[in-house]
C-alpha cells in the first residue's frame, strides 16, 4: 500500500519497516543486487497516513528503533485496558 499524499510505500508497523530495511541493506542484498541501495536506512511514522515509511539515509535513530521493538508490547497493554 502506498501513502496517498507522499506516494511512499507504507508499512503497518515500525518493526515491519525495520525488517525491510534489514533485508534491503544486509550483506546478502548488497552482494546480490545489481544496484544495491545505500547501507543503512531509517523508519519513520508518516503524519498523513499514520503508517511507517523508510528512507535511504544512514542515520540510526536509536530511540525510534527501541520504540519499534516495544510497539507490540505497548499495543498489548493498550488492549488489556
């Protein structure tokens, strides 16, 4: 699914976006693709569609990455309330 405003590919969770970044920038991907992407990447929540998008920047945002790992736990706690 693509964002209706930006046109970027959308991912339902931050973890899904980070998994795609890992697949696209892993050693195997860099060795097998004819035109590999730049190593690294960044996941962010879109203010328009409220889904997650990825960039090709090499910036590592550890607080957001931690949040991505904690998102399933946070959702579970919210559903228990």
